[in-house]
C-alpha cells in the first residue's frame, strides 16, 4: 500500500528569514513566522490565529488527508476493531470514603463518563456529574479536577474546553445538584480545608505557569497566601491523606521545596520542610505530626526515605527509615494509619513493598511474568487495611485487586473485559536486552502474535520516550492488538532518559548526555533486526512530546533504519524553544536540556542535536507529524516548522505529512471513541509505511 504522491501537491511554506545571534553565533530561521506573535491569545481563542498561518496549516491538513484518503476503509476497520474491544458500559471499582463509595461509569455509546456515588454498604446510585450532558455544545471537553469535600456535601470540578489546559472551576452543591455562580478561572490544583467550605487553589498565570496559591473562604474574596516568583518553578497544592495538613509543593525537574499548612488554619505561616537547592529532589507524606520524606540527599540517587517531626522538619533532624540502594529505585509511596506502602523498581520490573509501621516488618507483592506493569492507589481513606493495586502485561488484561495488608489476602475486584474476545495464549511477550556501544543493556518489551514468523520478515513498531525520568510501563493495550494481529512486532524500548533501571538511567541523559537516548533507540532497532524480530528498513518509529524529539533526532541520524516515523506533538525545535523564556515550560526545562541563553557551551550542545536545526539533505523515510493548535506544552509551530524544513531539504521522495488539530491541544481529541479516530489514523500510516 504505497503512498501515491500524485494525489496532491505538497504545500510549500514561504521562507521569511529571521536572524538571531547568541554568543556570537548567528542563526537563520526561515520559518520563524509560523510562531504567531499573539500565541498567548490564540491559546484562549483559536479564532485569533493570523490568517497566513491558518492558511498554511489548513493546506497541510488538506495534503495529509489527500495522501491518506486511500486508507479510509482501513481506518474505519481499525476504528471498529478498537471500539469493539471497549466495553460500552464500562465502570470503575467503587472507592470507599466514609458513608459512600465513589465511582465512574459509562453508558452505552457515550463518549464521557458519569461520576457517581452510592451508600458504602449498598443502595441506590446518585449521579454527581453527568459527563455526556455537561459536554453538550463543546467540541473539546476535558475535565481537570473532580474533588468532593470531606463532608461529602460539595464537589469541585474544572473544565478545559479548547485544549489549552486553562481549567475553569466551579463548586457544586451535592444536596441540590446546582453549581455556584462564581467561576474560578485558570486553576492548576486544588485542596479542601478542614471546615469543608474553605479551599486553597493554584492559579495559572498568563504564561501558563502555576505560580500563585490562594485561599477562598465562603463569602469572601480569594486571598493570596503564596507566590512563586522564579519562573523555573511550578506550584501545586494537595492535602495529606489523614486530612490534617495542606501541602504546597514548589519544584522543577530536579529541585523541590515543600511547605505545610494546617488544614484547619490555611492562613497560618507555612512550615518550610527543606529550602530548595540545586539537585535536591524530595517529597513529603504525613501521618499526624510525622513526616515521611523521600529524598535523594547525600548521593541517594535512587532515593531513600527519612522521617522527621513537623515541629522540627529541618534536614539535620531527618532520621533514615529506608536506606538508599544502588540497584533499586524508590518510585512511589504513601502512608496509611498503620502501614507504609511503596512501589520499587529493579531492572525495569516493579514490586510493591508493605511495611508495618509499629514493628517495621516488611513483605513484598510481586509477579512472575517476564514483563508487566504494576500500580498502587492510596484511595480516599487513611484508616484502612486495604490496598488497591492494578496489574497488567502486554498480553494480560488489566486487573484491579484489593489486598488486605494484615491477612495478605488478594481479592480480584475487576478484570478488563474485551467484548470482541481476547485469548492471551495467542500472544508472546518477551523481555530482551539490547547492548549499547558503551556497555549498557537496554530493556525491550516485545509483543507479537504467536503465528508471526521471527525470521526478519515482520514489520515492527518501535515505541520510545526517554525523557524526564519517566519510565514506560509494560502494560496491556487493546489498541496495539490491531497492529500485532496484522503481523507487526510491537516493541517498547526502555531507553536511557527514563528511570526503568534506576535514577542514573535518567541522569546520564541530561544536557550533553542527551544523545545517549537517541543512540539507545537506534541500538534497539538494530538489535531487533539482528535477532530477526524485524529487519532494517521495516521499523516504524513512534514517540510523542519529548518522545517526538527522539523521533526527530533518529530520523536525522539513521533514516535508513526506518520504514516510517510517527511524531506526535513532537518537541523538535529544542534550541529555539530553550532560547524563548516567555514560553510556558522553558525556564523550568533549563536544568534538563541546558540554558542556551546564558551558556555558550549549552547552546552548542543543544544546537548539535536539535532536530529542526539538524535537518539535512538526505533521503528521509515517510514522516507523519501531529500537533494541536492550543497545545501549551509543545506549541503548534514546532512540528509545523520542522515539516516545512524537512520537505524543503530532503532529497528523497517519501511523503512528509502534518496534521494539526485546530481545536485541541497536547492530548488530541477528547472522548473515549473520538480518541480512537486518531489512533486509527496513526496505525493506518504505520501499516502503510510498514508495507514498503
């Protein structure tokens, strides 16, 4: 199913050279005009996009539609398959809280859920929030927070209706079902105070940075209680599980600062746990007046856990509870009344560890598959002996378990249902390890149908991310079965930049080390080919956001390895973005990529790999870039400029396509079925490219 380039003529973006000079280095950008001067206004009202930019994006959309028109039947088939694997009346396992159990569920055919509650011990359901009704009239409908008050009488909820992630919040009276008249705009995060009426929230500024904390009392204006003036740091608020403390967290990628407020007196002077310092990451959980602090202090790269008292939170008073281990990452934890729960990872495999706080006795919950995903949830209740966790693998349906922390009994509460059927024995899951040139081994999670020949003839979709220390789970996905059932090998490469093999797996890739992420991905593809899972030139690469940076880089570095490249909301214009301090994420990202404004060395490091700046005259594989006009994380002009330059410079004949969602942002369409339309489109491109 080759691409028919005679269907349409590719758009040609005008060249309007703009020159910038930093550190005496002159740089010319022919497509800088695609960045709208009024981009902040466009985020709130897409109709304000300048006409010339809109015309170019519309032309690109028309071009991709023409070249993909012959896949419409395939897209429809893929969509129907994926929709057929979704249980129409899906519902969550209820989460108990006091006299109620809270849940969400979908009604047949509906895009959005109902949020409900029922008496804890059984009884009639009450609908608290009707998603389908609330979504009427909105092309884009993304809920932000959904938080009931501790006394169960009010519900705070927020909505983003254009993809810009500016969420507006209302308070609903759960006894009457009516929302208050007052609208709180641009809310980042939120927490209820002890009186069930007062709340604290974070306000997002005009540059989309959450930087101010307000307290709002009934009948009074909101009062500012904390403001972050350093644009590198973002602010969030939360409430401890025991309900006694409000937690103000200020941080960037590798630096944290935590303040505590009594939940019954949010205007009190905040208690600072540890002042920020470069490289110190920490988080705080509470049990009464005892702090449980997860920290990387004193070279604890994989983190350790300390305790302290709220009356003496300074670092000199911290006492070690869980020691640092060089091969085990302390990934996530929370504290219940009598137990400490933590999720650890070793060699890309997770496990749950339960600690009884009084005795210090520990035990582990683990599984035996070669590769799997495991998650823990704190729920709403502090005084409980029940732990809820989720489990899946690339071939095993998602499961929700309740685990009794005292008896150690497991109860399966829910197993994912696939109406169209699923037989796990039809699929093979492998955990491979690809060698790198510098002696590391990259974990690879491989899924293929049992009938797929492993002789080098199969196409492969190779997925990667590799940034911010975000490990990719080896979890189940109904959607990818549509590729695997058609003979694809699906592989997730757990490349450096994530934290699958500990924090150092991420730390190696900061600043000058970033190219290791790209080299690992290429090594992963070459290894799969050497082991006959696929072959060079039969691999379709896919990644999004910072994984889109990966896509742009490997397309420049090893174009012949790939049959196609799918770059979703790709962060490809790294140098220009890091040079623009007005953009929402830029100041907080300097610790990750480098600050090219202040440092010539870091300018040159970024310039050496930034995909947009390193597009060169060579034959590129088919490329499909997707973006959202109101995306606050990776602005629409990054993929737009990249595609324009690729098409101008390439000396090959492969198609280069751009799809811009003109009414959404970073996460594409909302709605559980509408989302599948884009998945079907992306998979149709993969199947088309993989057949070459």
